[in-house]
C-alpha cells in the first residue's frame, strides 16, 4: 500500500470560503507551498495562519488548473539583509514626507498651485 505524505498547506479563510494561499518564487513564478508539520508552518507564517492537510496529489490537482506547477516543501524566509543607514536619518511625517521636503508655505517646494501639496515624480494619487 502506498504511503501518503500529508502536507500542511496555508489557506485563506473568508466567511465560509477557504482558498489556497499561493506564493511567488524569486523569478516571479507562482508556487504552492506545503509544510511537513504544523509547527514548521506556524514558525514561518505565524500561529494564526489557517491551514489544511493535503497530500501532494490533491495539492497538484488544485493548483494545476491555475497554471501553478511548482510546489515547495518547507520553504525558508528569504529577505534582503538589513543594512544600517550610513548618513543622517530623517523620519517621515504622517504624509510620508521626510525632513528635507517638509517645508511649507507660499511658494515652498512642497506646495503646488492654490496651496495644495505638489505631487512628486512617480507619485500615485488615490481618488476617493
């Protein structure tokens, strides 16, 4: 008799709907992840992360129609190393401006026409 390996797979629960959480590889392709134990899942994604137990064939059957063919068992956290600032630091204010661009007032660099804040190059505006 074949032995099934059970994976602990992270899911998102919204109301009565449960859906798989998909992740991305370094090259941008989507992948599904599984963990060999509930403890390994909680260590990486936190103890509040919901999960289901699935065998590899079931996980492949769920992800295949989505075009996801990569499965990763027991992934590790991959993040860029933390680099300490080298120069003087500034703290952004509530609007996200730093100390060098906080100047306000008539004609100041952070105001546009009619006293409205000027948009910086590459800034995205949200309309509500």
